């Protein structure tokens, strides 16, 4: 249980902010002022000084809407339009998504939003059975097999799973091309693939990287380490190949 | 999802009763774990000695189903049943099949290299031939001594303080032995603590156990969330897995102590294992205090709190060995308090014995040639058995057929002995199989003893306090 991650992208002259909250920790957000300090400052006139609070609880988080008038939306960017509406003055609404975008009303053209990641969600191992699920031995790193990051991981591991004995891990553009025909990945960008890879390596698997070389080397090292460990510990297996769209090259007859 | 729910639910196919597995006949399933199904089985009637590598069964106790009181020096169960842990590999991808084989290999390796009365005994390993059950064909089968139940089952029925103390001491004995032998269990929980037919603890499920290299080892990123130490959630995943130290078992022990003395309630609050892990994390980071249940007796509460020290460094001071010493001191203190009318007499008697031994040595400074035979008195380290004179099978001890072969079911004579029995020993073997008793005394010394009729058997020296200077056995 490493907690949650709150990320406010840069905007309106302010640098990007990333907060990590352990279980039980809280972060306030809003316009802030000398008398009302906030951990996450949202510089928008439409936002109250103290607009709300995020509370990391168990493996998820709770959102308190401290506004008297505005409802906040919590969207699941991977949920095909799935969202929650947190009405004004609601305290501690539990948020079930692993990825969330909290959207606050704004007078600007683009709505004001920040992201919250909850990487601690736990999934049972697919082959495990018997006994109470509560006391079952399981993989300590559980991945959502329906998430885009998992597709990216399977695409990265695919050459090994198909016994191609490849020389190298697929590159980011190769992954983008490989997943293009998947309905959930039609608009997947190279940058998104890189973010998913970072998320897998840093938040989900918590991979220990040897300190070596420059940024490019590090990126490659991370990619290789993710693939190596995912295969070694059976996080990605042959059966997961079914998640990928059909490989184009495998249909020479057409 | 890619998984076919039908093939994953309910654990798939089961072996039918009567199915033959090596020398054993399946009675029925008794439990299911993550990767394995456990069956009760009995030795097949036509299984001749030596045909399957497991050898023939020699003796049994009375018909009441009680096992011998000692883990090491024992036979298999009184009713002749064993537990078969069947780990299917068919239908698994090659990498997973390798993982299962690796888990089985660890169990066998640990049982072979570090046997102990507090670890479940592995009697045999074999590969299942079941061509008519394709899902099970080729499974790895571990043949183990059968237990009465798991600690989880026992917690459901209620455990009193004395029984709890005995169980925790047993777990500590097992852990101390594992750690001393350079292993970490890594998956200690009430499901993996078996209660033998003798009521004593047998640690089991060493599929995740790892051998330490120096102060730590590496394990696959597996575990049971409720029993993982808080630092595990921050531990990075390296090439060889996550770093594991013996203090991980100590944390798990702290959770188990609490569960034993608080009617199965875990020490951290929360409705799910995830919530409880988060609460443990909160405690470890100093944002919450440790609040143990008030029904845990003070001695055990202190012990649990020490095991649950928030960091590896703070926990390192509390080794299984040191915890065991505290438990023994506590238990013997209680025993003395209960026996208040005559504590002085007991101490005095002990002193008298010691003096007598010294005198005896002084009287016979030169022993001369070793005698042809000597009377030795059987000693059962199980204190509860020392007072009893009813020759209850629970308190009986086994004698070996061959002191050089593992002390398993097929290597035990039908005759049982009890504490304070005297036996005629006619020679000694200083280099037999090492035997460790419940108090962790180890010895490779064995005495050959005469049995009624023209028969002999072997008693390990840890089962007597006498040390006659007998001639060496031929």
C-alpha cells in the first residue's frame, strides 16, 4: 500500500505539481490564501479558496467537495465515459477508479482538472482458487488486465511470448503501431505509451533500476526491466496474447 | 477477460476417491490452496515394500487414531493416512509450470536439508500419472504427514491461553530452526501452521520459502497481504525479485500471535486485507498508534508489539530464538507459580540429582571396558507427557528400524515406548541420522535396544537422559 499520486499539470504560469499521499494522508485543494493554506493550488477565480480535500484511504481515495454551490466530476479516462458526480458539500465520497480526472468548473474555455492515480488496487490471481480469498497467497503486484497499461505491457512482451527470440524489446512507435487496431487504443500516442511504461515501472511494479547512462539509456533500461520482470514473475503470460488485436503479419493469406 | 471462467472456477478437476497415486490411494480432498489441492490418502494395500521408492509401511499405533507425540521420531499417522499435496502443471504455460515445479523443489529441498519436529514432514515426492484425468496428469505430488487441522480451523473453535502459548512456542521453535538453517518462510499465516495429530505445531507450505545469502534473500513478489511487513510495500522489485529478510517472518508472527489470543481478530483495523495493509502502513509511518486488542494477555501483547516493530531495523532485535527464550521463561515461570506448594522441593531435587552424578563420576574414575548392556530410561521432552502414566498413544515415542535411514513411516517398529520406560541398550552408534527434539537438542547418537522377542530397534539419544558408555555397534 504505497498510497495515491495526485498530479496537477502545468498551466496558467504555474509549474506542474505531483503529490504522493500515503494511506490516511490528506491534501487540500483550492485557490488558497494566506489564511487558508492548500497543498494543491488551483489558480482560477471560479475555484473557492478551500475547494475540497483528497483523503487516501485503504487502496482508494475519498473526495470531499467543500464548495457550497458547485458539483465536481470525477472521470475515468479509461472508462469510455464513465464518471462520478460529487455534489456540493459531500464529504468523503469514495472514488473507485485507478485513474481519475477531477474536473472543477472554471470560467476558462478548458475545464480545470487534475489527475489522481490509485495504483494499490488489488486483483486476485486468475488461477488461484480455494480457501478464503482474504487469506490467499497472491502476487504482490496486481495489475488491471483491462487497463491500457496492461495492453502496452502485453505488446512489449509479445515477441517473447510468441517465442520469436527477439533481439530487442519493441520500441514505443512499434507498440503504438501494434495496438492501433485495438478499439481502446485508436488514439494512443507515443507519449501516452511512455507514460504507461513509467507508471508500470515506478508505481505498479516499483522496479529497481541500475543507475546507468543518460536519459535514453535509462528509458531503454526501464523498458527492458519491465518486460524481463513481467515475464519472469508470470505477470504477463501466453494467455494474455488474446488481449491484443490480431497481428497483421500473421495473416499472409489475405 | 481472457480467462475461461469455467476452467478457473472451483479449482477444476479433482482426483476421485480410490485413485492410486504411487503407493497411495486417495480418500478424498481435504483442502485447496492457491496452486494445489490437498487430499487425504492411505497406503495402498498391495503396495509392496520398495516398489515405489517409498518403502513398505511397518507399524501403526492403536486403532484410536492418535499419532505419536514426537514430530521427528515418529511414524506416519496412526490410521495410516497421509496428505497428498497435488500441484497440477498441465494446462499451465511453460513459465508457470516452471514456477510450480520450483515451488515443489523448494519444499522438497527444505524438508531434506533442514528437517525439524516443528516442520511438516515430507515423506515422498512423485509425479502423478493420470492419463484419464488430463488436467491432473503430470502433476507434482508431495506426500506429507497428515495433520489434524490448520491453526485457522483451530482459531474458529477457540483457543485458550495455555493452548495458545503452546502453539506460539511451537511456531517459534520452527521459525528459529528455519532461520538458523538460513531459510525464511515468507508466507507464515494460520493456514500454513498445521496442528499435528499430537496437537503440536507443524509449519508447512514452503513453496515460497527462500534461502538467505548473508542477511537477506530474494523472493518472487508473492505473499498474503495481511501478513506482509509494511516495508514490503515500498521494497523495489529487482531482477531477482524483492528483498526478504528474516524479520518478515517475525512481523507475520506478530500478526499470528494477535490472532491466536484475540479469537482470530487481526491487529490492524479494516474490512479487507487491503484496508488492513493500509492501516499497517499508516502505523509504520508513525501516523497511527498500534492498538492491540485488550483481550490479548499482557505478556503476549508485549511480544506481539515487539514482533510488530514498525521497521526492519527495530524488529531485527527480536529474533525467533530470543522470542522463544522469552516464551519459555514465561511458561516455566507460570508453571512454578502454579506449583507453588513445592517449588523449593523441586529445585532441591534437581540439585540432588546433579550432586549424585558428580559423586558417581568420582567413585568410578576409570570406567574400564564398556559394559555389555545398560538400562536406559526413556525421556519425552514433551512436558505434558512426563507426568502421565496412562500410556496414552498421544505420548508414545517411536523406535527406528534403521538409524541411518530417514525416520519416516516405514522406518519405525510397531512397538511404542513412553516416558520413564526402561529399555535394555546393548550398543551405541555415534553417527546415525541427526535427530532434533522439541527442545532443539540435536544428536547423531543412537542406542540399539532389545525388544520383547528376539528383536532390536533403535532409540535416538535425545530420547533419553542416560549416557551409558556402551561398546560401539558392529
